[in-house]
C-alpha cells in the first residue's frame, strides 16, 4: 500500500451522491496542453502527477472529454486504470472543441448522451461517479430546454451509466428548478476568495447537503494578475501561519462550509503536494478576519448537513 497523506485524511470527507469522498481532490484540466488543448508539455510528469495524487489518498478526480479534447481522459486512463474501487471520477458534458481549440456548445439532449458515452469510452469505465451538466450561460433563466437537458442525464443515470447528476456554471434558479425534478449530487461553479459571486448557490447547496465544488479555487486570471496568489496580505498571513498563499486560499474554502470539495489543478507534483497538505493549515479567528479584510465576504461559515 502506498503511504497516504495524513493531512489529506484530516480534511474529512463529504457525500458525493451515494459515496463519500475526501474533501481535497484533484482537478485534471491543467494536464492538457496550453489552453487545455492538445498534448501536455511534459507527458511523463502528467502521468506522475495523477499517480502521486491517488497514492497520496485522493479519491475524487475531476475531468472532461473536451479537455484536450480526449487528452486528459486518456492520461487518466493510462496512469490509473484499473482504477481503485474508491476512486470517484467526475466528468462534465455540454461542450466540444473544434480544430482550432475553440470551445463550442454541445448541449442538445442527444449530444449530452453522446458526451457521457465518450467519457466512459476514453476513461475505460462502465459507469462514472457523477457527470455535470455544464451550462454555457449561468445568467440565462432555466426553462423547458434546461429540463430536457436534465432529462437526458436522468436517463443516463437510470440506465446505470452514471451514479449521480451534477450541475456546473449555474444560478440558484437552475438549482431550484433541477432539485424539483431529480436528485443533484454536486454543483461546480467558479468560486474563490476573490470571486464569491456564487455565494447564493453555495449556501443553497450547503442547506440541502449537496457537494459544492469550486472551480478555479486559486483564482482567475492566472499569472501576475491573480489577486489571490500575488496578494501581499496573503503572503504576510502565510508567513505567520507557515502556509503559502495557495494553501491559504484552499484552507479558506475548507473552513467556509463542510460541503465544499476541493479540486485544485496543477501540472506539477510540487504544487500537488502543497495543495494536498492544505488541511494542516488551521485558520484562527484573527486570520479569518485578516482574509475578510483583504477579500470582503458575504459568506458566513456554515455547518450544513451531509
Ligand atoms: N466546470 C467548469 O466549467 C470548470 C472550469 C474550470 C475548471 N474546472 C475544474 O476545476 C479544476 C480546478 O480549476 P483550475 O485548474 O482551472 O484552477 P485552479 O485549481 O484554481 O488553479 C490552477 C492554476 O494554479 C496553479 N497552481 C496550482 N497549485 C498551485 C500552488 N500550490 N501554488 C501556486 N500555483 C498553483 C497551476 O499552475 P501549475 O500547473 O504550475 O501548478 C494552475 O495554473 C480544473 O482542473 C478542472 O478540473 C471546471
């Protein structure tokens, strides 16, 4: 048995539909080439990152057929198949890439079904832990079209292709309309210290016991414009707590609500190790206040259920 990462286990777990997963997982999007298109710059390192994640105890990996396209799922399969029984692979559907790399909607009900089947084929599985319906526009009011998209995933679940249905890039209205029709096991929206625009969706999920999986948990855009990773205040606080800005950003999310599941993405084992030890960073009241001064928040820490 590979040695597992004690702080990873100490972050606890949360329900992802019928199973529980550790609260720190791994988002595999970064493993494709630049702009999530084409092969990775360093294929061997990509495979090593995936194996290191699972060896450390990660049991929740996020992916999509359109990452690459096909590239990330194929890396996951090559690195990890046959998969550990407890590994939850979660994918998403409703987009495709063209030859230039542009991301296009692929979200008619029959295309969603095709998307699920493509994921199963490239990952080499009969069933996925969950598949997210990734909406193109979270501001568009949900209506009959949304219902028919959801129905395509309900059929896939009824036929045993997926264990659970998730939603991504949605508004609270989408969530409320969806839960009237079927069980939703997770929601994946943009959310981080610097962008808390989905706070209403987070709070709805927390109250209902639905896993909330923030994407871009380390902030957007990347590089020097990244307000989180380049924040002097986070640097100062990190020095006091013995943590990096990335660990603080992730620790803030873990601390915020019990139903938040992390899937930080990285191409390197160094950052992977840093992200997976986030649970060893404990925020006290003074550090919470410092973070709130730098990144004003409307979120109150939640207990939730699940
Ligand atoms: N549903 C959706 O629409 C959607 C959209 C976007 C993403 N996602 C999913 O969410 C996952 C996470 O989002 P993300 O990957 O876009 O963003 P992220 O996890 O917030 O950040 C990844 C970026 O941060 C860097 N990074 C990672 N760990 C770091 C550390 N410890 N210190 C400094 N830099 C670090 C990475 O560079 P290095 O490679 O150099 O470490 C990479 O550029 C994705 O992998 C994907 O699975 C879903």
